[in-house]
């Protein structure tokens, strides 16, 4: 009986450790799409610019993706088509200028952050995200992005961090209660 109980404890510890490991450790790092900070974009490429968000006056959930044209991967936001626009055939200078203008529209915009999007050790695109006034929300980076591969299509899920979403919705409820 002591052996069975000991085996159960060991199994429980192993299962707990497996759940504690980051998903990247279980999937194999070479097959994940990841992002890392970048100072600039490859100037020798042409880009399709995906502009997500900026749908209403307080849309903090905005992001620009620079999809390298001519490679085997295309990016597609996991969202209805009316939530984003695609502008194709842009050179690097025009793409980054347009992306900067797009992500900086909100009054609480602080600065932007450029990241390389990497798959199998190769840059397949870039993301330009807005960072917002840290005094307003307690943090600057309010957006969570996930990249997943479906065939040769990179599916991008973009959403506000849950704590920011709660903060915004709680503010709406307070205004409704006050009648403002």
C-alpha cells in the first residue's frame, strides 16, 4: 500500500511539473513563431501592411503587421475583415511610415515598439505596436498577440490584456451607473 501511495505521489509531481513547463518546452522551440525586439526592418523587401484596429475613438487594440511579400507565408488576423485593412506592395520606407502613423493616432500613445516575427530562425514579418502612457494603465504594452501557423498562413490573434479589458469595462459600468 505504501508503494502505491508513493507511486501516486510521484505521478502527481510529474504531472504537476509538466503543466508548469511553458508550452514552448513541450512543442519544440524550432516550430514556434516568436517575436523579438528590432531596431529597423529589412529595407530590401516589399511589404503588405496589415492595419488592425483604430475602429473607434478609444480603440487601444491597434497593431500594424508588415508582411514580407514574396516569401511563402501570409499573415491574416483572426478577426472579421472590417476590423483590419491590407495595403500591398509597399517599400520599407513607406510601410514603416504608414505603420507609425497608424499606431500613434490615440491620445494616450506614448511610443511604438518594433518586433521581428520569426519562424524557423527566419524573419517572416514585423509587428509595430503602440505603447501607451504608463501612468494611465500602470503598464505601457496593453496588447497580447499570438501567432499560429495554419499551412502557409500565419493566423494572428490580437487582443487587449485581460486586466486592461476589465479596467475599461469596469469604467463603462461606473459611467452607466452614474448616468454619464
